[in-house]
C-alpha cells in the first residue's frame, strides 16, 4: 500500500477545519437526526403522516408502537455518540448489521487505537468522518422498520426545491443550444467555449453542500448557484488550479467514449452533473455514454443514493415546484417547459442506456450485493483502489474520463494528507496517477489542497482552503501504454 510522506489531517490542531468539524459541524448533524426522529415519532403518536416513509393511515397499533420504540432506540444511540464525541471518548466498534465494511472499519479502528489514535479527536479526520456515517447507518439497519430510511432525505429534498431559480435558468440555457447544433459541428472553437462553460457549471454546482450549509438562507444558496456568463467570468480568478485546457485537449481525442462521474451531492449539484453529461452526449461527438457512481448508504448528509438519482429526474418531470408558479413572467413559463423537455430527454437516456448508474436504479440503501459502489463508502484513500477493489479499478480503466466531484472525493484522492500546496496533483494521488484519465472538480471546503502556486496562496485570505469561494480543476491523463 502507498504511504504518503506527510501526516494526515486530524482534529488535534485547533486552527484546522477538522477541529471545527468535530466540535461544531458533527454535533449539528447528529442533533438534526435526533430532532427529525423526535418529530416523526410525535406525528406517529398523533396519527399524522410525516412523509411517505410509513403508511400511517393503514397502520395497526402494534406496528406503530414498534416503529416508535425503534426510533427511541436510535435516538438514544445517536445521543450517546454526540455525548462521547464532545468528550473525546474512544470510538466504539460498529455492530455487525449484515451490510458491507463493518469488519474493515473495526479492524482499522483497532489498529488506530493501538497507536493511541482511537478517540474522536486523535483519529485521522478522514477515517473518523467516514466511520461516523457508517456507524449511523448501523443504528438504522439494526431495526425492523427503519432499515430503509434515509435520515437526510428531507434536507436534500428541501434544499433542491430552493434551487428552482438556478435550475430553471440552466434549463432555458440548454434549450437555447438546440439551435446551435449545426454550428457546433462545423466550428470546434465554439464547441470548446461551450465545453468550458458547461464544465464550470458542473464545478460550481459543488458549492451547495448540505453538511456545510447549516445556516444558509435561500438568498445565500441562489447566490452560490449563479451560473450566468458574467458570474463565471468573475469566478475565473477563483479557480486556483485550472486544467480546463488540458481536459479539453483530452476530451476532443475521444470518439463515442464512455465517461464516468463519481457523484457527490444530491439536489442542485446532481442537476449540474446531469447538465454536463447531457452536453457531452447530446452536443459533442466525443462521448456516447455516461455512467454515474452513487453511494450505497446515507453519506455525508447530501451525497447521492441510487434512489436520489432516479427521484431527481422524476421530480423535474412532474413537479411544479421548479416552474416558479408564483411568477407570471414569460421567462418563468418558458423555463418550466424547457425543464420538462430536458428531464424527459434524461429519462429517455436512462431507458436507452446513454445514461446509467453503476448499479441498478432500484438498488436499495445498503444493498450488500451492490458491489460497484461500496468502495466509495469505505474509509480508504483512492490510491488503494487497485488493491481494495480490483473489479471497480478494472471498470474505470476502460473509461475515457473519470470525473471525481466534490470535496470528499478530492480528500480521498489525495489521502487527506498535509501535502505542501505546491505538490503536483499527480504526486498526491499516488499510484492512481496514470491508471485512467482523472478529472477532479472541487470547490475548497477542507484543508487539503495541492497543485497551487505558493506565490498565489500568499495573496489569498486566511480561510481560502475551506470557504467554498475557491476551486480546483485538476486533470491527470492516462499514462502511455
């Protein structure tokens, strides 16, 4: 296994974002789970349906009592985690819940404990954060009635609904491209301009992250999601590593290729991922298929599950929420139609295989047999991919381009190591470099960052690593055979 020459980030440094995560962010996240379960229990007690999770209307008293009792057990377990986390207690083993990776997490936890790093503040940040979400998953899985429940679904849905303005705007932009197909085919320079624009839409879609936006207003979210031409031009100076030219030079060598997108957040970011994928397969001759890689379990609050993927497209087709029904402007009415046409095209792409998930669309949460996605919820850095999951590695070797979206994927690509900022990206991804073409699109919301000129860093504000204001477009080509 590859070993980095620098230590990982950990919460012992009170000036680091990892310390703030353990002290502030994690308690907010776990408290929100407790609050949600409490409210759902209250609704069940009053026979008021809170969601489509339970059919309260036809529920017998015994089942209702069992659901409430199990929810209380989950709340007790989550409350204990919150208490022990704040006091730097040893991290408990994950109970065997019948789903993958329990043994792997527990063995690594035992190894870390042997080195004196088995508590919430001494453990490497990347492992501790992945472990937390796997631990939470076990609490739900070890029940009869909550095993299929996504404790973050309501937050994901709510935030996406607040993205209606940006969603409608982008849909109209895409509709306007319909009349440019012939021009794009005859003028590659114009295609390059549009490629860069779509790439930046995909990049800045990552600015919406539910694990970070704990106090964001609708106005804040809409500001982050601004995708107009002027906004993108202004943001150019905030891209601290910009490999757009190298990416384009690579993509235009492809012919009817398959690309893979390792997904990050559901909602608006997933929408922008679909926009980028749609552009590639609809308007360029370079890509004919896009495979999307979701997560297996509720993960880092907002990450895409298979159910999120399908639900997003279905909601865009049938929901009036994205058509700004309160607005009477022609633009709003047209945008609603444009969005429905776009979503219907994506639905067709799913049917004919142009778009695909790496697992079946109906894959349930935590499915043990969904092998292609369990690596993404392991604690391992991606430089261990060949050794940890040879089948997935072999699959990605056949891709024309593998796009890793977001902050956590970036942390895992680089091992969440204290690399000097000037370290080349290819160095930081270790043995993964050259295995297949890699594109990382990431807005900075964690400490690790590489491939940035130190002279540039000296001019930035102190929190440039974590503010989400700056971004990195990092590309590594496949090594010559």
